[in-house]
C-alpha cells in the first residue's frame, strides 16, 4: 500500500463533500434551517415598540360577541373604532369571500313564500346590505384586504391597486406561482385601498421561516400583506423589485434572483424568491390588542395611534396558527406584523444571493489547505485541527448571525473537516497497519508471532529485564542427527532441517507456544509467556504429540524420495522433553542485542528429559510437575531418576496420547499392569518384576525399548544386589 493513499482517499471524499454542497440535497437544507432556528433560540430579535399592532379575534372576543364569522356590521364597527383610535392602516388577515348571511335581504330570502311574510320581507329588502355597510366602513379608512392564492385554477383576478417596477431582469420566474385564488367580495375589493395575498407557506418540516413579500398569480405580480400594508400606510403607489446583477448587486455563484423589495421609504432584503427571513421576538404583549377591547372602547389612548393594525385570530378553532422557530403555535397575523416590524426597524436576517457561492469557494479553499495538513499532521495535531476547524466554522457563523444577522452555513465545512480527517486517519492507519503487518511478518521469522504482537501492542516492554512466571518448557531434538548430516551436503542438510522445523514450529504455534530458539536441529519453546495461558502444561503435551504426528507425514514423504547418496530413504525421529516450573522470562542479552527467553531450573530439566527419550525409547517425556497440571492425558510413569548435576530425583512420565486414549479401558488396564511392574521393581522383587515386564511388553509392543531397559536393569541388579537402603531412584549418567 503506497503512501499516496493518504492523499487519494481524503481527496476523493472531499470531492464528494464538495459535490454534495453543489447539489445541496433537501435533507442537508433541513439541517441548515434547524441550525438557523437554534441561532434564533439563542438570540431572538429584541422587541422594539414600533407602530405595528395585532388586533386579535381571540377566544375572549368570541365569547363576548359570538362565534365566527361575525356579522359584517360588527366588523364595520371594528374598522370604525380602529379608525377613530388613529390607526394608519387596517390590514385584514381574513378573506370575506361569501356574502354575510345575516344581511336582512339574505335572511328574508330564506323565509317561505307565504303571504304572511310578504310585508316583512318587503320591509327587510329596503334595509341596507351588511356587506355594503362593511364596504362603506372600509372605504372610510385605509384598509388592506387579503386574498388566498391556491393551487386550483380560478377565472377572476383580484384588482391591482399598485404599480410594479423592476430593476434588472424580470422577477416573475423567481416568485412562487399560483393558478388561482380565493378572493373577497367585489364590493369589499373595490372599497379597500390595498389588496394583497395572505400566503404564509411553511418549509418541508412545517416550520415557517420565510414570508414572501411578492407572489405571482398567473402572469401577474401581487404583494403580500406586509408589503401592501407598508405601501398603503405611506401612501406610496409602486413596488420596486431589485434583482441580482442590477444596481451593483453581484450575482455570485448561484442563479440570479430577487435581492430587495422597496416601497416608499422602506426596503427589505429578500432571498431570490422575494421572501423575507422571519426574525421573531419572544411573546410581546405590547403588540397585541384583543378585538373585544377595541369594540368596547377599552383600548388605552394612543396605543393604536398611527399604527399599522393587523386583524386576525389566535383562536385555535379558526385554524390560523403557525409553527415557527420560537413558537409551536402562533397566529399567522402576528407573523405578518413581525415582518413589518423588521422592515421598520431594519432588523433583518440575511442570506444574500452570494452566500452559496462564497460557501462553496470557502469549502474548496478549505480542502486545498486541510488535505495536505492532515496528511502531514500527527494524531494530536490532527485532532486539534479538527476541533479548531469545526469550532471556527460555527464560531464564524454565530458571529455573523449575532453581529450582522447573516445566515452563513457552518455545516458543510464541519462535515468536510470530519470526513477529511477521518479519511486521513483511516488512510494513515491503513498505511501504518500495512507497514506493521510487513514488520510483523518479517519479525515473525525470527521470534514467536505472539511475542511480535505483544511488542507491537506494548513497545515499552522492548527492553532488558524479566519476570518470574510459571511456564512449561519444551525441548525437541533429532536423534542420530550426526549420521543424517554425514549423508547430506550443506544445501541438502539445510533443506531437510527447514522441512523438519517448519511443521514442528507450526504445531507449537498452533497450541499457543512461543518458540524461543532453534539450535541446529533442536527447538526450544515455552508456554504461558508472554501471554498468560492457564492450560499451558496440557497444551505443551498436546503440541508434543502433534509434532510426532507431523513427523510421520514428513517421514512418509521422505520414504518416497531417493537420497543423493543412493542409500536407504532418510527417516527422522525426535525426542521431546517437557518440564513445568517457575522461571524468569523476559529479554536477556546485551543493550545491543537481546532475545526474549526463559532461564531457570525447569529449563535445564526439560533439556535433560529430552535427552532421556532415546534412553527410555519413548517420544515424549515430561516431569511430574507437568503431569500434575496437564490433566487427563494418557501418561505412564516410567522412572524416578536423578539427572547428572541434580541433587533431587524427578519422577518422569511418558506421554502416549490424549484424553481420548486415556479414557479407553484397555489403556487403564495397561497402566495398572505397568504401575504394578514399577512397584515390584522398586521393592526389588525381581522375579515378579520380570514377569510383569513381559506382560507389559505383550500389551504394548511399541514400548519394547522401555521394557528392554528394565529387563537389563533387573539382570544387572540380580548380579550385583542393591543395598537395603535403595530408594528406587535411578541415577542417570548421561546428559
């Protein structure tokens, strides 16, 4: 794996992040909008008491004057009261699409055609229509009527009482378009000074964040209530729509669109679709007046003087409640009023048309800097850079919001830095792991793979020193190796040793052993170090049995080969000695070079036991300490011996098989006969011992060499009787 991966993978993933930003899918847009909601939660717009009021047809008003819809005469009285209170403009966030059913003429039309009702019907027909009375009240004031655009086509269009001027390209393609609308009665439309759309469309998640100032009905542009309220209140006649690319506005990075809507002295920055970002306040009681207070002349003097008054409802049953960043349910008219407050105070949230292009450019520049930085930085610097970059992106975004009302997206830079850092980390890890794997593979040819893993995981242990550990040590050596070596040249001998040691080593490793060293044709290994293994004695014995099985496979291969000297095929036999005890294990040697090894009396014992395998004619000999910990394997006690240089006798055992063999009744009977033979031998009952030796030889001919040894000893002891103090210990004279 090449080092270039550290650059390639982060670059590919960063390109994917950049492509994602260019695509800007809706789910990422949703995350961005929710982040902007959180900013408003942290710093909502402070309420400023400007002349904008909301007259609320609330539950208290409905309780006093009856359920909705109210008679138009009552609404006419409401308009008159507002005008008398000095309201500059009255804006209805209500559509009056149907005639008032409480008008006298409409009531009379519902009566039966009966002579008894004729006179009364004729009298009612002479009374004024309530819609006309309402229209008269509207005509006597500055009233803006509202209509609702819909997705269903309609033939009649609302009258336009304003002009539209465009600075730059035609704004129509950028506006929300509708084929139809639910309109007010013509008599109300004619009487009103203004006519505007009431549309408040939430985002995909149902939250209202942007309110349009302009909409399109077929091919005509209409203002919405906030824009029309400002126009009528100022006595202005025209809306000026400024587009990107006009009057010095820069169309940077994204398709151009609307950037500003102006009427009279006031202008509002918008997004490309002509929408104002809603910047809410916390609940402000100063803004709201209950409708019943107006109707009963209980409003404090001057509270409505010169105000733009929005008339709407907060009653839940009238279904005009909206969800916003700050409120789960707020009257739609309140939001219209807050947009006017924003325009009057200049408190806007702005996401200019150049923001997308600037964010994309910043993201690209970030990638150019971040990718080489992460490729070269270490883990600590890389982590610090990630935290700094993410924190910096969010800090810059928050600063722009809190100081200038700018809505700049920190999510993509944060996502990009996380993706690039993870990709760099994964790439570096892959490269490092590949190097580690190569080192592990190379190092494992010299020391145990288990030791390699430990040193990689804990390099601090790579130093001189050791610890006392109870381990099982195995020595293996080839019998009559000198004769084999004489038949082969150096190259052939090397090949043979490699063919022998490879499977033997594999068996040791497969049972969790650590190969300490090779000494020509000999192998030293141990268990329970460096990794702990409570079953180390048993695994050492099983490894020894497996080594003999592997040797049979090798000998079968050698039997099919013709040696270069033309002699008989080579056949290899090994002896294995195992001892268990406390030893010092660790790194031994010099400061320049050292080995992971073990030293201790048990190491010497294992070496002596391996040498005894030829003398006793068995493949595996273990010390009593090993036998006691190895469990229920098939073992026979073969002697009580004191090796050369040792002062303490060791009870030794031959390992003949695993626990399956040990569980066989025939082996249990054989072991009982063998133990009886040893007992007779140790009490110097030579006739009984000789008879039992013959019986044991008959039961297991493979141990003939062992029983030949005991027959020769019996003959020797009969010829030269032992003293009465003989303890059954045989003193070995060979190493």
